[in-house]
C-alpha cells in the first residue's frame, strides 16, 4: 500500500513552472467565447448577422497560444468562410485579435438570404406559367374530341360555287320575206358626196440647240497636311524621388502632432473596463491597448496601413472586455517611423500620401 501511494503521488506531481497557465484547449474556448460575445468587423454586409465560429488551426510557442477561427453566417452559406486570429497569453489574456479575411459569398444570391428572406421567386413562377399554358392547351383538345363522339362545330370557309358558263344560243335564221307586189318605185336622185382630199402640211423645221460651253472644272484646293509632332519622352520618377517631398510633409505633420498632444507615446485613457466601451481618438496614430484577463483588445473602426503599421484614424473606436470580469486597462497612442529611402516602393509612397491626406499632413 505504501508503494502504491508513492507511485500515485509521483504520477500527479506538478512543477511550479505551469502554475497559473491555461491550456491550449482553454485558449481555444476563450477565443470562441470572445468572438461570440464581441464579434469583430467581418464586412458591412454581415453587420447584425449572427455568425458561427469554429477552430480552424491552433498552436503555441513559449509564451503564447495562437488560435485561428473560421467565420461564417449561421444557416446555409454558399461561400468561403473568413478567418480571425487570436494570440492568447498563457496566463489567459488576449494579446492580439485581428480579422485575417472576410467571409466571401460565391453564389448569385445576396449574403444573408437564408436568414433574412430571398427575393421574388422568378424561376418557380415561370415554371408555373408554362404548366398552366400546357394544361389550357390540353383542355382545348379534350373539348374538341369529347367522349360522346359529337364533333364541336369548327368555323370553316364555305367554298363559293362558281356558276357554270351559260351556253350562247346560236342565232336563229330569219325567214326570207315573201315579195309582195308593189308599184314601181320612183327613182330618187342621190347627191354625189365629195371625197375630201388630204391637205399637205409642211414638216416642222427643227431649231438647232444653242451651244452652251461646258463648265470648266475647278481644280480642288490642296489641304495642307498637319505634320505630326513626335511625343516627348518624360522620364518616370523613381520611388526615391517621389518619397523625398512626402518625407518632408511627414516631418511637418509629426511636429504639429507633438506640439498638440505631447511627446509620443501619450497615455490617452486608463481605468477599469467592464464589457464593451467606446473610445474616441482626437488624432491619428498607432494604438497600444493593454488589459487583464479576457481583455478583447482595441477594435479599429477606421484605419490605414503603412508598411508594417496599422494607423488608427481619428474618431470613435471600441475596446472589448468581458461582461463576467472587471479589468484594468490603458490606451496609448504613438507615431509610426518611416522606412529608409532605399527601402521605399511605389505602394509605400501611395500609402504614405493617403495617411497624410487623411490626417491633415
């Protein structure tokens, strides 16, 4: 018995190294629980739509667990789920939360049709109209060939009889008149009628046409041809040449930022967080938000990318906590650093220009 007791104590012996740490399974549960209670920004078409979260992959290193969740709307979904990543400290704190991709709808129907109701059912109505037309045609044939054998009169063109040609009677011979005796006729003088003679009419003498000189053709005036001017090749500036004036704008904007708010990083807000809280940024900058257990992190409302930085724009954003826990939190804001001139690209210059235009630089 003493030997078995010693083995049991040896089997359940813990080291001080893992005390207070959560397991990978508990980190998965914490990630799903946080996503359900405080959904992220998965696209404007999914605002207010209940979502389903499933663990797509997970892993760990010395200090953190990494959990990637697949995100899709509840119900039938014909598309590609999005992905959201959680980096969870082994002491149970959500250190980083970010949406990697949005759910993508691949069918022609709009997102949320299963939960919100579809459009007018055009295909079923069209099929119904075709069926009704076939039934009506069959009904007409059935009436024409009824079971009693009586044919329904059908309007038909009655042929018009062509009258036979009337035979023409041959002329009847008139009997010769019987001569009667009469007195000797008296000779009557018949006046001689003069036969008219044709009068000679001289032919018309043709009048020769007046000669009109032909029109002299006017030679066309030659239109001068424009001589094309070859385009002048304008050299395309390099990314380094474009970066130099943007760099000067950035330093002017940075000086005004420090003059208005102080040397970065500045402490914007701190306190005790319960559940969800909105926070307003008066400036643009990189936000570092820290909190205790179950802290959901800083949720960007509007942001821009500059190299490896995510720049929060001024305006209202949010902090995600937990309704079951009270935790201390702090929010700090700092400025990004520029790349060296030799490392800039066209995309980096475009992102820097957008940042300066959006933040008053």
